[in-house]
C-alpha cells in the first residue's frame, strides 16, 4: 500500500504527524478486507469503481454543536465520529466539486442512498447516531417553531402590512385590553416622540447617525419624559425634591419642595422678572442652569423671538430637572398620583408639561401629545387646573384615537357634563362619523356609529347655533340660501349668546376648524343642518329647553378656563378675556395663580422708598439700587425717630458709594495697531 493511502487511512495530511488517541487501524483493516486484497489499491467507497477519492462525510463528521459530543453514550461512536470528522476535513481540502456537494445535501435531508458493501462500520454507526440526533431536534423543534417554509416566505408581505397599518401589530389586540384599563392609563413608550416618528418615517430616517453617539453620552440616568442631550449642562444637585404628603383611598398626594438655596435663587428670579430685561434671566441661568422657572420664562422669550428650537429645548431641560427630583413612589402611569396646583412649587411641573404638549402637537406628534395630555389630567382630574378638557378632544381626533374620545364621553358625561362644552359637543359626533367611515369594522357597528353621530350633531346644533356660521366661514364654505336666510343660524344667534360661550366657541374653532374641511364631513354636516331646520320649523320642544339652558349657564367662566385661554394663545379667544383678567399682571411662569394658594415660603419684603426723594437721591439710586440717602420709612409712611439726625451718616454713605463707583470704573485702552516694519504709510 502506498504512503498516500496510509496517510488517508490514518487521518493525516502531508507534513502532519499521526493524530494521537485515535484507533484508525481497525477501520483500515475493515476496508482492506472488504475490498478484496491489498497491493497499492485503495478501496472505493463511493461505488464509482475507479475513483480514488472518497466523498465528504460532512453530516456524520462535522458537528454543529460541540456540546453534543458530551451526550454520546458509547465509546465506539465517539471514535467513529472523530474519524469521520478527520476524513471530512481532508476531503474538504481536496474535493470542491458540485458532485460531492449534491451528495452531502442529500445526506442532510436524510435521503437513503444505496451504499456498497465496502462502507465502513464506523460510518454506519455515525449515520445512525446522526439520525437519532436529527429526530430529537425535529421532535423538539415541532413544539418550539410551528412555522413552515411557506410561512417564512410570507414574511415580507407581513412586514408590508404592518408598515401600512396605523400602529404596531399589537394594536388590534389592544382594543380588547384597553377596555379593562383605566381611562387615563399612560404607556411609557408613548411618551417618547421618536416612537411616533419611527412609525411614520421609519427608524433609519428618525435616528440616522445617533445610535453610536448615544453610547458615549455622559448621562446615565434614564428618564421617561425627555431624552437628555449632550449639549445640556451636567446635571447636579438642583435644590428641588418631592415629598409624599398623604395617602387617601389609594390615591397618593405628592408635592415638590424647594430647599433654602433654591429659594434664594427663586428670589433672584423674581427680581430679574421685575427688571423686564431678558439678559438678567440669561445671567441667572448661567449661574443656576437647573432653575425651572427661569427655563420656562426664557422659553417664552425665545418663542416670541421665533426661536422655536431653543424654546423647546429649554422646556425639555425643565422637565428633565423636575423628573430627576421625583419621589421613588411617584408613578407616571398608575393614575393615582396627585399634585395640588395650589402649591406654587407644583405649578412649574404643570406648565412645563403643558408647554411640552403644545410643542409636540405643532411638531406633528399628536399621539405623544395626547399621552402628555392624559398625564396632566391624571395629576388632578377633579379640579383640572389647566382645563385640559378643552384640548383633549382635538388631540384625540388628530391622533385618530376615536375610541378613546367616545369612551371618555360615555364615562364622564354623567358627572362632568361634557356635552355642555362646545368642543365636546361637536368633536364627539365627528369622532363617531370617522368611526363609521372605517371599513374594517362590522356592518352593525358602522351603522350604529353613523346613527349616533347624526343624533349627537343635531343636538349640538340645537344647543349651540352660534357655531355653524363661524365654522363655515373658517372653512371657506358658502352656505346655501336656505341656511343663510334662516334666522336660527343667523346673526341673532351669535349676538344673543353669552360672552363666555362665544369665547369657548372661538377657542374651539381656532383649533379644530381644519378637521371640518373634509368634503365628506361637510356633506354629512349639511344633511344634519337641514334636519335641524325642519325641527325648528316644526317648533320642536327641544329648542325651548336648549334656549333656557344657554340663559342659565355660561354666566361666568371659572379661573382655570381663563388660565387655559392665556396659555393657548388663540388670538380670537384671548381678545374676549374680561377686564378683570386683563387688568392684572399676567406672568408667564405663573399665569393667574389660584386665589386659595398654599404658600410654604414668602419672598422677603424689599425696602420701600419715599415718594419725595430728591433728584440727587434718585440719580444715585438708579446707579446703586440699594442706596438710601434718607432714613428707613415705616409701613405707615412715618419716618423713624432720629432720621433727621442721621443725615450726616447718609452723606457719608453717599460719599463711600461714590468712591466705590469710581474705583470700579475701568477705562479700556483703544486698540493699538502696531506696525512691525515701522512704515507708517500715508493717509488717504
């Protein structure tokens, strides 16, 4: 027998020593005996008769999982599998033909092919062992992976169907689950605007190159309301904390607290606001980058200067600062945590959430804005200090959450009288109409939603006849002659309405008039308007009842409605504010504070100055605000005893102040243009 044949039988390659620990002699003798005698001939294993190379034993020799070798029970099977592995490694180096690959593919599929009598016993044992392992894998795989190859081919069609849908694939199942959840249930993933933007444009378009950068950011604290940015100042101790006040009937009442250092910064902030100079706010933020009220006030200044990006960034910084001060038991999603708006420390959180919600809605993320809207309402649903009920219907319609809006109307109508608000009176039937236009609903539900929408819109037109003509004017729609000439929807309906009702109507139309421009919506509205005119001509008793309700109600608006109108900045609504509201100063960081505020600390009184000061004293007071030439004045207006005798001391203080002022004056030298060449040049 040649050396080459011996090396193959022993599992060697050229230049290698024999593999230790493998008894390959027995396998060689079996092959020689089966082949019919020696010489230099090598027994043929493939049955091709004349081929000197045996095919790869890849399925029997190659082990896909190394830990399967531990489970072998017999020592002979271990040796056989090692021999086959060595043979297959040698054959892989020499044989790369398609014929060999087709044979190994048939072996993988488990097809039985005819083998000659020269097949070694070790290969037969390894094949049996391999079939046992494959049967075990198939038996376990049937329970874990029930999908077939046909299901795998439909993956692309499934992905296309998911992308074309309005939400994630679990949205169809959530309709059943959300019925059992609380109405104001909040999901953390819906608080992130990137979740909604990914649904619209895809993750690649939203994230871009942000993924590798996020790993290197310096902020390690995870927050739900905002995502901290690398451009923000490093977060440190802010002087704000949250305390649990009490727990009543499963509802936990919390409150923010200001430490002594933060109170001093708050006093400086009030001085900066009174100075009416935004530069003072900038200087205060440079020294105290986590002061919440300064961030919110400066955000309003940037928004007035049309720097929307900076305004939004400052609001997010304020939210991040407040979220870092949360109590460990304070939960955003439970709906059982309350914050009293009467406490001044809590108002910054309300205002920051409201401003952030408005920015999200303008950014084109109505679903995320709706989640923040529910969060604000869950903090105090009984009092609703920012009157979120005047905007939650708009966000529900923009986000196409029609089921949420109709459910809220059904559950809260009994104790909150939502139908008496013009926005709910017209938005709820509009939501039912949009539900009736969905083709994936059963026919019975579509008919029921259409009938419900028609009934509610007729009641709304009867209750609020002053809405129709301004709505058509906003939508640039000319009514027909029947509607335009009828007195029920004419000018008298608008003049006879109370001012408070007109203000609510102006607020609603300024926000949601674009939703009514759809031709299908206008056709549906026209049909119901003609039905209402028939009711008016028939003198339906419901008309008289609605008129009595309008006269009895809408006399005075509560303070939270005025606060919402101020924050909304709808021009038609703010122009209708009563004089008792516009006559008092309105601060952006605390618009219309409650009359029954719970004050935990007060600002120290500043020294009052008499009205009969001399011109010299006023001049030096403009330079030095703390300067006081005359004596301290009491609250009653009387001078302290001995004030005239302290005139000399006042003059001395004046001279000392002048010396300090002159000592602090530094004259800057004019810039000098040195000429190194010494050539002065010529004057032009």
